[in-house]
């Protein structure tokens, strides 16, 4: 692998900051999601109307499932970002795993955990 085929240490440091920032925000969101389903389980509705209670439990179940799905996606996102940090350490960050070319900087700023260039992504679809 020649030197031109990777981002400079300065670029890598910049990406590292972007990724660490995203991880911090993502972990914050994940904690909010997790605390929301802890609260769901013990906010006993002491309403006397059985229909109201049933309705509330129904919507709670739906939102709980939605939150669980969001939490799973968030955990995957955090894992992908942490893997990107490993690639920065290995100096393989930003290299498309299909074409071996550098992924555009603009794309990496938007999707810092990307492992495919737009070119390779289009080949897949």
C-alpha cells in the first residue's frame, strides 16, 4: 500500500475528533433510550378506568418496542464508530474495502464509519 493511498495523520486526527464526538452523542442518546424503557416498566398508572389503562399499556408496548429497535440500531452505530477508530489507529481508515481507493472526505464527514466509497456502494445496489 503506497503512502498516497491513505489519509494523512492530520486528516486522521480530524476524523478521530468527529468520530469521538459522534460516539459521545450516540452514547448519550442510547442512555436516554435505555432509561426510558426502565421508566416504562414502573410508572404504574393508577387510573380507575380499565379502558384507559389498556390503551395506555398498548401504546407503551408499542413505544417500548420502538425504543428497543432504536437502542439496537444505536448500539450498532456506536460499534461501527468504534471500529472506525480502530481503522484510524491502523491507518486504514477511509480506504474503500472494495475498490481500495480513498473514500471522499465529504462522505466520511457525513458517514464517518463508512467502509465503502460511493462507487462501490453503487455497484452493490
